[in-house]
C-alpha cells in the first residue's frame, strides 16, 4: 500500500506540534516548581573518568562560537555518571558526554547559534506549511528546544548531560535513529517516526541512565538530568528539588544561585532579529548555489 506523502507530512507536522506543546507544558511546570538550592560544588567528569579508569568520550565541538563545552556538573552527580559509564563499559559500550554545564552566557549564545537557530526556524516554517511563522511561534518552540530562561535550563543547574553511546569493540555508535543533535519529529525519545530497533536502543540506554536517577527529557533522546525541577516532575516527586540554575566560578568553585531565574536570555526582539538574520543566511546560500549551477 502506497503512502500518501501529503498525508504523511501532515501527520509528521501534527506530531511535532503535539510534542512541542507537551514540552512547553513541562517547562511551564518547571517554572513554578520549588527549589531549595543546595550549593553543591562541581566536579570534572573527564578527571573523574580518568581516575576511575572508566572508558568515556567527550565531544570536541564548540558549543557556540569559540566557547568550549564544560564537562563539569554537581559532584555527587559526577559519581553517578562514573558508575553509569562503568556499567556501560561492562556491557561493551562507551558513554560519550556531548555537553555538561552551561553558564547563562553559554545558554544565551547557544540559542542564537546559526546552526541551532536556523534548524528551529526551518522546523517552524515546515510546521507552518512553508510560511514564515510569527515570531511568537518561534519564541515558543525555542523555549522548549533551547531553554530560554535559567529556571528551566537543567544544564544551567549543573544537573544535566547530553549523551551518545558507542560500541567498545569497533567504535560504532549505538544507533538511536539519528545523531546528536537532531531536530525533527524523530527527536522525541519514543517518536513514532523512528524505526522500532532504534527505539529499542534509545530505551536500553535510557534504562541504564534512569536506574541511577537520571531522567530523560521526553522531547530529546539525548538529554538526561537528575535532582532538578524537571526530574522531580517526571518522577512525581513534589518535594523541593536540590538543584536550580547557578553561577559557577571555575577558579574558586564558588556556586551561587542565579538571582533572576525567570529572566529571558533571548527576549522577543532578539528572536525577531535572529529570524531576519536566518532568512538572510538562507537566501545567501540559495544564491550561491544558483551561481555555481
């Protein structure tokens, strides 16, 4: 039986919109969730893996511009990640840390990173049937995909990691249907548009993570966090969480709660400006291809 491409595209758009709205509802709950910041210090995932003789990989890409990724998180969570890494080694896997702590500035820059913002805008155009979407729509989607206020950004709490997993014997990725970072209707953990065998891989990895308290963010198959508002909400724990957004000084290891946890990192006028810049980039690429043809 042949699939109607038009019907399939509509089903994918509807699913994407449904997932984005579900994610938006979750982050709204996170905004209101109580936090008793414990001021726990940070520790290095890389150093801990070396000390424990756990085979682990770390991303070599920049997070935005020339900013290096920061492979640090709260020290008790680092111990948990090392335990996870060891268990993955024992089953023939290597845990790769794609991202760790992000400062407010890093998070803000990531939200404006051309590759990231262009992907978000392109999905909004697709969701909007090929038309340039209103700025409010892009703002709403970016709120889910790139946390736009400190309170909802678990990376800014030092309580989250993004991961990939590889086979120890030959270095192949334990394939989850797409690479980190995918941004499409295939991105949600249990996306119905991902092949069953790859969903199995996603859930096998998730089982290892969640056995140690790291919950998955339903709209991203690579993101796991523990001890923060989102993790408490996902596990039905109504008690105040330990980790909220913090400013961390790597030189002194001083940890202090972010003063204004609800401030917008990229306000609406900034999103509007980035839409214009993204459209200009797309036109420039199209013109360049036409010239080369």
